[in-house]
């Protein structure tokens, strides 16, 4: 198993974040400081340490959904002392966020320790969409709704087609729903700013097949077995049309922990 995948599976970071840990000189394998990002390790045989602590693969995966509050950063720690998303979930088993929601955005954030799943959910190959409810200043006319849906230019690169619909207009503000398949930094805010409308409120209500529902802000829940299966279905490569997407799944009351394969 490649070292970045091993570290991710241990729940300490995403695969990209694991590479940063290695570059920072914080990882040892069999007592030696690791420098090669392409190193492979054998679970159960090689001794992997992070900051002097031995890392072992979890016996099962944990999948949580957090309703991230406003004013919280999507990192493990913050040099400015701000609250982080890890403060809203149990310390064990350790989980990490799938992607990011910015400081001023609330809503659905997956917190898991399945590094392979996190990698697939964020990989553009699988086109996993995210749905946002947005409130903007002013009246957003239909022609700009079409512009957003067809794609706008951000830093010289056009955004992929999006699903955009108006939820409410009252003359002073417009409420709309936007679903995107990309994950550029602050993408929804920048898309709306590019057509002259400032975002007042932004909340993610769905990540792929996982819906936020009535989960209270600042709380979390475990995904059900059906929801975890839906995530796997959404990240299994199939030849499908670009407009196809995984639908929201019906929840059951039973939380799910996926056992690791031996």
C-alpha cells in the first residue's frame, strides 16, 4: 500500500494532506525518516509513525455527516485559534473532512476515515455533485440564471455546466439552488460575484446522494448502511451521460460502520 494511502486510511489526513506530512518530515517508516512520497508499506509488517506515534489501520471505517456551523474552519487546527470542524465530532475514531466548506459557509460536510472513499468523492472522474442553497443581494434575472447554468469564466477557465433554479425573489434578494460537480475554491460565491451579485448566505444541503435534511447546525449523525452503499455506487465508474447523477437516498435508523477488508 502506498504511504499516502496508508496515512489517509489511518484517518490522519487526506492523501494530498498525507504528502504534506511527509514533506514536513513528520513521518517515519521502520524508524527512518521518510522522504520518498512513492514509498510502499505493508500493513501489519512495517512500522509507520507520525510525530512519534505509531499508526495502525482502523478495523472499520466510520462515516459521519456534520452540519457545519458558520464561523468554523474545515481544518484539524487553526493558528488563529478559531473553532474547527473536529471540535464537533468525537475524537475517536479519528475522522477528517471530505473537501472543505469555507469559514462563512454552513451545511453538509462528510467526516470519514476512509481515505479511498474521500479520494473518489473529490475526484473529477466521478462527477459527484454538491447542492447549495444560496441567498444573493438584488434580483437575479432569468438570463443570468442561464449564464450560471451554462458556465462562467473564473480566472480564465470556464466552469462546468451547473443546475441552477430560482427558489424565491422578493425584489431585494434572490434565493436560489445551485448544484455543481467541481470543487474550485469558493466556487459558488465567485460564480455569483462574476455576474454582479453578492452572496448573503450560503449553505450546502447535499453532497452526492447524502442529504442534510433536518440535521441541526453544529450536530452530526452516522450514515446508514444504505447511504454508505449510495456513496460507493456514486464513486464506481460507469459509462453514463453527464446529466445522470445519484439521487437522494432514503434514510433508515441504523448507523453503519464498514469493516475493513482483511
